[in-house]
């Protein structure tokens, strides 16, 4: 595992994810760490709904505005992909939104205890 060197925000393709990125930005500034934004898609096409392309563009723009790198992964096991990504980039703080799919609970059970989880309702 690499040194702890980033704040990682996990987003879905929804407009309300802006608040997650803003919270991650505040934490990154507090901790003097770079900010990363991650979306994990279970399908091959992240643009499953007509609004997804526009929302994804907004999230990429916001990530750029707050000086964050944003990545999209295509994985069937979303929690495992998040945990691997967090380990790869040395996340010290993980920002997660509401648990509508059960993925947040699995992430929390898989994530190493030295990574602080910030859950937002």
C-alpha cells in the first residue's frame, strides 16, 4: 500500500454528488492533500440514461474546478474496485454518499481501518 496522500470522493452519476465533491475539497484543503474523484460503473456504458452524459460532464467540470483528478472504472464489484483504487492511490479519507445500493456497507467492511470514512446522508 502506498503512503496516505489523497482524499477520495466516490460519486454516482447524479447531480447531488456536487456536495460530495465540495466536502472532499474542504477535507483536502484542511489536510493539505490532493483530491481525487471516482465513479465506478457496473456496466460497459456509464451513459445508461439520457441525463447521464450531461451530469457526468458537470461532475468532470466540477472536479477540474476544484483541482481534482476524476476517473471512471468499469467493474462488476463496485465496493472491491473502490477499495483497490483507495489502496492504489493512498487514500487517507474516503467520502461516500447515501447507501442506496448496499455498496457503502460493503466498502466500509472492506476498507482498511486506517482510512477515515466520511459518510454523507
